[in-house]
C-alpha cells in the first residue's frame, strides 16, 4: 500500500508486547509508521506527555502482523462472498448448495464455486456433469476442487470453450485437469466484471486484516488469473488502507512479470499439479489411481535452470510450484544447473522460492539449504489431509505419506520457512496455521510454536528480501496486531526445550496456548505502517 504512514505518535501500554528487543516489554511507541521504542511500563511514563495518543491495552497481546506468503486474493474473495463448498459433507449436499446458489443468482453469466473435496465424502465421487446440468438448469458452472488443480463443470460452460475436448486433461464425465482445466477456468473468470472482481478483492483483504494479517503475497499468473486481475489488486492495495500486497506473476516471460509490477516471475509457476487431483509429479506411482501413473510434469530441470538464470541476471526472484518428489527434484536439479552458470552466491542472494514443497527427501532438504531456497509452505495442508486415514495416505500409502511436510528437518538444515494458506485452498487462519505446524500429524515434523510464529511473521518478510521487518524492534515497520488471549506460554516439541524456555532467565517471550482444542486469540486491531486497517466492531 502506498498510503503514507501516520505522522501521529502513539504509545501503547499496559499490555504484553512480543519483542525480541525486550522479552518482558509491556509498552511500545509508534512514530511515523515505525516502531520507535519498546520497553517496560515504568519507562513508558516518560513518553506519555509527548505522544499524540495513548492506547491502554488492558492486558492485550501485541505481536507483529502476520504475513500470508501464498494467497489467491480474488478467488478468496469470491469464496467468501459466493458459493463455498468446503463444508459440504457429501455429493448430495454439494449439489443442494449449487442448486440454491443458482436460484439465488439468476442473472450471473457464469456460476462460480470452490472447495469440493470428494476424498472426504462417503462415496468419494464428485458430481457428474449431468447432475450439475440439472442443478443449474443448464447454465454455465465452474466448480474448482479444493486444491484448485481440477474442476467439475456444466455442459454450458464447456460450450463456451471451443476445442476444449481436444485439450490434455479433458474427461468426458470426470473432473478436468491440465490444459482443459486452465481453459475452462479462464472462460469462467472472464465472466467476472471489474466491479465484482474489485469487491471480491476488497472482501478478501478486509477479511485478512480482521485476522491480524498485515501482508499477503499474491500468487498470480496467466494460468491462474488475468493480468487485469493482478494489476487491479496491486492498484487497490496501493489506494486503500489494508494489508500490503506483494505480487508474484508466474510466467517465464520475466519482462512481462516486471512490467506488471511483480516482485518476481514466481509463485505458482507450475512444475507439477496437486496430490488431490493426482497431478503432483511423483517418482513412484499413485497407489489409488485407476490406471497406474505418476502425475504430471509441466517443466523440466532444464526449463527450471533457464528461468532461474534469467531471473537471477535480471534481479528478480524466481519461484516454482512443486509438490511431488519428482517435481521437487526437477527444481533442485535446475537450480544447481543455474548456479553452475551464474554462480552459487548469486543464486543464494536472489532468495528464490519453492511453493508448497511437500514431498521432500533428506537430499532435497539439504539442497534447499545449499541453494538458499525459501520454502513457502502451508501447514494447514497437513491438518486437512495428513494422518493415516487422510488424503495423503490414500494417494501415496501410509509410509510415503508420513514423509510429507517435514518442517523440523527444514529448520534443522537452516532452510528459511515462510508460512501461508494458499487461500482459498485452505482458509486464511494464521494462528490455526501455527497450531498445525506445532502439532503436525507426524510428530517428528513438528516445530515449536515460536519457530512457527517466526515463519508466519518474519519469514514472509525475509522471503521478499526484507530482513528488517516482521518483528517489533525499534526501526521496524509498525505492522502489528492486538489480540485478546489467555495466559502466554512457551510450547516446544521437546519437553527439555519447553522447560528451559519458560525459565525467566531464558528471556523467551511467550505466545498463546495453541494446544488443539484451546481457543485461538481474537484480533482486536490490525495496524499496517502505523495506520489502523481493522478494529473489531464490538470492542
């Protein structure tokens, strides 16, 4: 956002300020959009007469605002304001929601919905085209699967896409994937007018602010959204108070990405697809596929290398969507080839990214550390699909599924983590995301709440090349959130670490209790660059 910081000087006091500068801080001064001071209640008295405003926190917790490092903003807004199927518990329930939505929106050119997941339904069968035709009365309908890598559509939507039946990924009855899916998605999104698109973006950013999110990384691209969608979002974020938006454009035309205002030709530049849609690229076949196959490869190691070289030489971040182990291997091999050409130091300095990076091995984890790659990951994926009876186990078998999302191994290797949601795939939910990482379904992959919190605050800033933000210390941008929460504690996967961390001599700031079942903190206020962008209405 380009709104200048408020010139006002504000003293926040009588709370708990989460700051490494003073682990016992209860007060903070904000001046000209930056943190000016943090310290004790007694010392705050010296500032009280010289500030424009004093905010009594009444015991509330102040933390850095969260950064969601992977968001699809317009799709998130459309899910918030339109047809959201994530709560549908069966095919019949999903069809009822479609029918009700079609009735309530008689003038929409194309009906849009998101979030169905047949893997969680009793019959594990997505709606058929005939069922969708009946539910919509023959109108165009696009329903993306929860992972957004496949979709079911009505016949009327297919009729709007000439030649779609000849595209890879077309299925006469089942979900569409690959090129066929990209084509129908483009047709569906093209039906959204500028006003509807802007309102969806505004709704998503307002929702993010209400959750204490001060920055989002928009992952756009020609296979995801239009150029107008991308530039419109960046313009909106610059013109209205709200979360900052950092744009990534997933295209190998790096000059186009630069012209659109993207920080990098990165984000969802697809090396493969998704596990739920059987399109993540694997070294070994899926165990539940009707016909044995190992997913879909969109880019080779040579493609990756060429893109990384071009981005590095242009001073842009490169980044790739890679979920399956074969896709991650292709990224690592391509990155190494690029490093041989332009130099390892330059590749490391560029802070290139890998989105999702779910199926890692000890070798690829070590390669991430060697190459300075940021792992932009989504812990809620494990909460939703992990475990011995989850979708991962269905697709891969229990033993392979247990290797997914190894956050502890990444941190031990020194790989920078940036947490996000991939919303609308999983909801914007920063504290829930931290909980998912700290209580990973596979215990050996768990990290401390403190490490997860850092990945969701400072990690997102580091991923865009800023080491001076995402933390409440003097000189840092005043992006912060105020929370109502219970007693602060220190949670770590190792009891010995937890005992040490709660010793006052350790100087470790506490965080809310995120034990599963405990109430999550409630955001009372979100501030970006010193400007309030959200206040809870009932406070």
